C-alpha cells in the first residue's frame, strides 16, 4: 500500500471509483460512543472530495454529528468489480435552499414526500480528510486465477491497487 498526500489526481481517482456506487454506509458516533452505521444515498461528490447527502434535520445522525466531534466514515463497496473505498472526514449540516435545489433529484422524493421545499430537508456535507481505496481493476476470472495461484504457491495474490489519499 502506498500513501499519497494532497494529490488532485488521487482525489479524482477516488471520485471516479465511487461515481457509480450510489449507496454508501455512513458511520457516526452515538451518545454512548458506539459506532453506528446506516445506508445513505450519495447525491453529489465535489471535485475537492466533499461528499453530499440529503437528510432530515431531526434525524439521530445529525444529533450524533453535532454532539460527538462531527467525525464520520463513509464506506463504498462495488462487489461486482472488487472496488472498495473508505472515506474519513468531518460532517456538517448545511441548510442551504439553493444547494438543495441544485442537488435535488426525484429519487429523493420517497424519503422527502414534501419535496425540496420540505423544511426538514437539509444537506450533510462530508469534508474528506483521508480516503483509502482497494481497486482490483481486473476481471473476476483474473482475480480467481490469482487467488488459486496464491493458494497453490502459498504467496498472497496481487489483487490490484491499495492507496491512502490525504486531502
């Protein structure tokens, strides 16, 4: 594994890996200091690595973020392509009607039946501090062959890239 500090191309790589993964697991810290995860639909990823989600003001995750250091982890998984991305950062509630209008999509309507005018609707912005990714970047057959070869030879298979990216 290698580490890359503040490389815009590496942030682009992370954004490229997550662009087709529409649901991620967001982990926050609750009042008892337990880690709590829930699925969240990614609505926008900014070029600077910021991730945007819709949520309700009254949701427990908003309280957890405000009361427990605002640190979060977002985990993305594309098991079909063996691509995994973990993003660590800080989250903040953004009540900006213009941004809500800009990011609104009809796919959000089941969770927000009142639409983009819902007074409970806010954005969660996750400012990326560090991301780590694992990208097999080869076909399933190649990955299977590498695993079988590793099992026979007793050497770990080379399964693709693993990088840490600091923003």
